[in-house]
C-alpha cells in the first residue's frame, strides 16, 4: 500500500499584482489587483514505503508547494491526498510524528543557543525521554560526523555544520517519511556528499521513505532510483532517471582521444560534433546508431581512447526547461 | 509538564542571551513613573487634597503597582508571530505536534523571569527615593494580586494572539495591534488611575478588557481595590470569551497559511 497517494492534486494561490514605480505603487494602494496562480494542477502519483524519490522541476514548477501540501503545511485547493494513512492538512499528532520536512533555506534551530538545546526541545515535544533522546542524538551525530559543534551556538556554525544539525533536529523523532526541499543548498561539494551518504544510510537503517527536491543533480543521481518530473504544476514524467535521460536525450555522448587532431568536418558522418579541443573530440551520436558509429570510428581513425556516456542530466533537464513547452 | 519545563528552560537560556535588551525594555516601561510625576504635580497644584480620588501616597503606590503589573503582563505575540509567519519560520512550529502558541507562551514566561531582577532593582530604587511609599501587601492581598496579574497577562496574551492570527488574512496584523494600543494606553489605567476619569468614561471602560490588564491588578497590589469579586469575574469572563475566539480564528486561519518565505 502506498505511503503517499496523491490524486489530481491542485493548489491555486491568489497573488497581488503591482506595477513598478510610484504610479504603480499609488494604483496598488487604491486599486488592489490580484491574479490566481495555479502552482500545482492535476498532479497524481504514489510512493511506496522505503522508496527514495527525486522531485525534479524548474524553479516555480510546483515542487515546494507539493511538498508543503504533502507535509500538511498548505491546504490543497483540490484533489485527494493521503500520506501515511492521514489527510495531511488535518495535522494530527500521529501524522506529524511520522513525517519531517527539511527546508534547505530555512532553519528550526534556535539561533543563539547550541543545537543541543533545540534537540532537547524537540525531544520533549515528541515525547522522547532523556535516555532515548541522548541515544538518538549520539547515533545521528555519529552518522552525520557531528561532535563538539553541538555545543556551539548555532550562529557560530558553518553552513554545512548547521545543515547537518538541522537534519539531526528534523530526524530526532525518527520519522518514517522525509520530505527534503533542497537539503544541500549552498553546501560545498564535500558537505553535499556527506549529507547524501547520511540520507542513504538513514533510508537503509530505518526503511524511511524519502521525497527529495534538489537543484544538484548529483543528489538525485546518487540517491533516487525513481524521479518525478513536474513542469508547470503538472506531472511530466514518473520513472527511472536512466529512462528519463533516454527519453529526453536520444543521443549518447562519445568522447574520443585521437592520435592527431582532425577538423570538425572529419566527424560529420559519425554524429553531431559537440566540442573539439585539440586531439579531444566530443560527439553526440543517436542511440540506435551508436554501435555502428563507434565501430566505424575505431576502424577509420587512429583512436587512443574512447568513452561512451549519457550527456550530463543537468544539461538534459536544463534543455528541457529552456524549451519552455514540454513535448 | 516535561515539555513546559524544557520549553521554559530553553527559552530562559535564549532570553538570557539578550539580557541587556530586556533590561532596556524594562527601563522603557517607566511610563507609570512619568505619569506619577505628572499627576503628583496636578495633585500638588490642587493643594494635595486628594481631589483626584487618591492621595499622594496612594498615587505613588498605584503607579508603582501599575509599573510592576505592566512588566509582567506585556505580550508581543503579534510581532513575533507576524515575523515568523512572513519569514516562514512558523512552518517548522506547525509541523510539530505542539500548538505553536505554546512556544510563544513559553517565550513570554521566560522573558518575565528574565525581567524579574531588573524590575526588583527599579522597585528598590523607587522605594529609596520615596521611602514613605513603602508598603508590604498582606499574604492574601499579594496572592490575589499575583492571580490578577496572571489573569491580566492571559487576557493580553489571548487578545494579541487573536490579532496575530489575523496574519493569515492580512499579513500585517501589527497594524491592528497599533489600533488597540491607544485604548489600551488610556483605558488600562497606565496613564491615569480610572478614578480620575469622568464616571461615564469609567463605566464604559469597564465594559472593555483594558482596565483588567493594568488598573485592577494594580489596585489590588496597592491595597486600594474596588470590587474584588467583580474584577475577577470580569477577567474570567474575558478569558472565557477570548479562548474560544482564538481557537476558532486559528482553525479558520491556518487553512489559509501559504508557508510563504519557506
């Protein structure tokens, strides 16, 4: 039975409209105008317990609004929603105990106190006794590689340390359902990697379900076998990341290292030239012609090295959103 | 109980980080002392005959009591709630199985505990400057005054909470709070004892919650109470009215929350 089940979910916001400048300000003061924005429309999907699902989409696609509805923060305008057996918007205590929402750009830790003080409050709110709270804090701190940082005021922590402490606070009650909105936002590459490792570990240890949005595709590729791609509030794709790449990019990227440099015209019969840098060449070759093209390249040219890969998913998704209208 | 203990201790630790700010807030609450100086002049120009309804000693004790009551009934839910709602910080509180208003209540009580030494210091200073005003309320009087102060704080907290919840509709609820500040200032007994008001104004004021926020507890503490049972009954009534109002507003308002900024 799915742990998340959304049927024709929609959310419409009323947004005030104001023109810039003094004239616009005065008009806005006397004649308020607003318009309805359909942040999410007819979105249907389900998630099984223990799955790690990536939520992809451009800015404003409706990812965060969907997460807010799934966690019960925002009332849907329409559709049906069942999360962990509850209607999220009712925010029953048993539901709130089973979920967490981590927002990369927002913090719940008390700014001027060490994280441990915030953990104490969370432990009390979730009804954990001191011994159990201490045990869980130690376990999570070990997984997150946090130590003396927990006794330093939050304002004195680096962004990475703070994010890890935020994760600890959000997971202290051991939720079975994690909604993560940009959990690695602004972190350096090493910190991102540590957070990813932690999330995978948490999922493995506790069988937790994870729904993750991230602009860092490395987060998605490392953690999420399944992705949901939403575009303009609606579901565009639901499946594996690999299949999405194949669907969006009918070509594969072939990197060649040649013995001697050749002009671009020399490759026109094999595929589309992506880049040439001296002896290194990047070609985009249609998937159905790949085997033949590679065989011919190896036979016709003096190739020192050859590598076949999918184009970076960032590029593929980026192109998709740049096109504006999804085919 | 454990939640209350942990909330209070963590909020107290947080408030102690801002002890200088709280000391300044306490100092900024000396309006009753300024009003005391003013009304003492008025009384003196009338020959000190107590035409105001209170003699010089009673005036001093009343305004000192008003200062103490004010210090322990201040509520700032509107400001904190509005900022949290606009910045998206409210989202985290809404996602935990504890009503967010309990957190604000904990913060207020912790702040009151932080204010306590500064208030004691100012009261000591007042007695040093005006030794003839020194008085010690009886045990019963002190208990009744404490209860009245607690109820006055509850009324103020609930009233502010009701306004704060309007953030879900207006986003700028503190403007509404400003509207209430003027009647609060004049009808609460902060700038003048209710005795100096014309009878009609005084009678009208008693139909509002404001006199119960300062004047009634201050009168109890200074040992010059009007009807004790009437005052407590009115306070209980206001609490009984405001509690369901806050609950209803919350239920309706939270549906409109858009978790902006989050």
